[in-house]
C-alpha cells in the first residue's frame, strides 16, 4: 500500500472510531440502600421515581431529557415554574410520560415496565422508596435494575455518594468528581471554621412550609432540618421530636413534626427560619423559588411572623427572621442552605462567606438551567433593634 493510501486509511479509521458510540460495560454500583446493583453503563434509558432528580442529572449530563423514558410528576405539581424552565431548555421533556403524580401510591408499575428503562433510579422523596418492596421486586423481576439515591432523607450522608453513583451510571465520573469537589469545599469551609471557633449554637425554630398551617410544623434532624446542626445552630424541635426507628419516609417524618405554639413560645428561639416555595403560593404561605421577587418573599415572611404567638418571639423582636427555599431539601446543591444558615447563626464568624457568589458559581459551572429568583430572604431588624 502506498504511504498516501496508508495515511488515508488511518485517517478514515480515526473518524469512524471517534464517531462510534461508547460501548456499554458491565458495572456494579453500591447504592445508598446498601445494595450492590450490576448493570450495563452508561445507561441510555432512565426512569426517575422522583421527577426533581432531573436537576441532579442536569448537573452531570448536557442533555438529561434525552435519557428519560419515564418520570414522576412531582416537579410539575409542586414547582411548576422550575418545571417550565427545564421544559424550555429541554423540549424533549414534553414527550416523556409521567408514571406517577408524585407519590408512592400513584406509581404505575405497568407504565414503568412499558417504558423499558435501562435502570430505575428511585429515591423515596416523592416516589417508591427502599421500603417499596413490591415495586422493586416487580421491576427487577422484569429485568430492570433498581438503584437508590437520596438527597432528602439523609442529605448530609447521601448527597456525595448519590452524585458519584449518578456519575458512574451516566459515564460522567469526571464531571461528578468536579461537582463533588466543589460541593465539599463549600461544606468544609463551614464545618472546619465551626470546629475551630466552637461558637455557642443559637436556638433555632425551623418552621416548615411556613404560613400554610398552624404553628409549627418542624422537621427535626432529618430532611431540611439536617442542615441546622452542621451550620452551627440548635434545632429546638429535636428536643421533643424523636426520630422513629429506622429511616422514616418523608411523609412519616413530616407527620411527626408538629410543635405546639405553647412549646415554641416557652423555648423563645433566638432565630426563626421559615421554609417556603412556589407550592405555597395558593395557600397563603411563604413563597420562594425561581422567578420570585425578593419583595414578595419578604412581605410573605413578615405576614407569617406577625401571627399571635410568633410575633412576640425573641427572634422576631431582634430581627433574626429568615426564610429559605424548601426545595434545597431535594437537590444536590444543598450546601447553599448550609452557607446561608451559617451566616444567619454566626454572622461575625462567616462575614466573608457569600452565598450569592456561591450560587453564581454554581450557575456558571454546573447548572444548564440557572437558578434565578429568591431562595433565601431575611427581614430587616426593627429600627429600635438595629445594632444589637
């Protein structure tokens, strides 16, 4: 063969090799339920048991909608604005069928099987959980591997391994490790400084879904309440709400989280933190989230703490009243909630920490659909209380 012909053949081979799809390899992942799951990766057809985990996929894959063959409607039902933003960015989402309205009891195994996914990624936040033995058995009996991740029940323990699992499933290990390093650096900044300074933790009332029901629903040390301790506060709910044996589901946790107004008034917390979201817009509660104006959230927050009983709390009298997006409980970038609360609890210790800048970096480096709106808010201290 002439040298020119040999070079041409080599170039042609390189083009073919570059264009060829990446061959699937058999891998074994250890999921957050403690199960070893063997499957072929990278996966191309995904069933999402919790729709909001689309955000986690989007952190790692440039076209997450192209991977979905079925998902839950919880994002559409509880955060329609975020859902619309992802639909606008990824129009393919309109072609992906919903197989659940966003709860374990509405999950259709028949529709899941008809979608023929390569893997079912379940988390238990708003869909089948690790306690859904019947669903898991039926999927696995049909040859569909089931992998559990979690950003809800135990976010401090499970966020990093969940992202690492997704990286392996998608063949995006390097991207996953980049995000994990970013995430861990922000968490370490808070925990290292608190460990060195050892400041006294303020007593904190976390009022979940603020303004929706009578005072006060509070999550204890699970779900979004898990971020209080690591941010240097003491959650007054943990003194009376004991976590059930084992790992409770989201519904079980929230059902056991009611504090009486009398208890809250007696504890007279130093800091009030209400959680809110777009799901409270029609319910008269604290509205936070994508596209929300800060003035709207601040007005909502002021209304919540003006109610009898709350209005006389030390936190309200001294202006330490704050609101935070409840969906930080469902996403891998929950470090933002930790940064924000650390500044609220220990403003002098963390005066150089800028959660707004952290959010900008998250948007520019990792999120294909930037978070733009109001995700945390504070009331200004009353004039007589300024400077205290």
